C-alpha cells in the first residue's frame, strides 16, 4: 500500500536575458519617484528634502581623510529632514571632510 505525504508541486516561469559580455550586467528601466535633494544650511546643518520621510538608518556618514573619533548624523529636533554632524559624545563637528550616503528603498 503506497501513500503520498507532504508532496509539493511548484510551477513557475524564469526568464533570463542573453549575455552581452562577460562581467557586464545590463539594467533597463526608469526611476518613477522624485529623488531627494540635499544641501548645507548655516551652522553645518544638512537639509534633506525627500518625497517621503527618511528612516534614521537611511543616512550614513564616513570620515574621508585621517583617523579620528566616530561620527554620526543627528536629527535636528523640530526640523524634519535636518541633520547635524556630531562626534560620539554628541558634540557638533564643524571641520573636516566627510562622505554622506543616502540609501533609499
């Protein structure tokens, strides 16, 4: 006597583009939402204007030159989309070179 237990059947479609050149990935499409615009405000404040509010994890900051204390961006209270560069103790940083990266879904 044979019995079938836990049989799973999966049917799907998989499409693959033809390879144009080794080591090259080709994407085609369009950005359909407005992007964020950013700029510096007086007092070393970064202002980001985005179509949707950014989560705190969307912005990353790295020191470009030299070693030093860790840095981060701190949201300005009461001012949506405004951030200040601070050190690990929370003191504002007014000099140096930093790379700020915005990662948005």
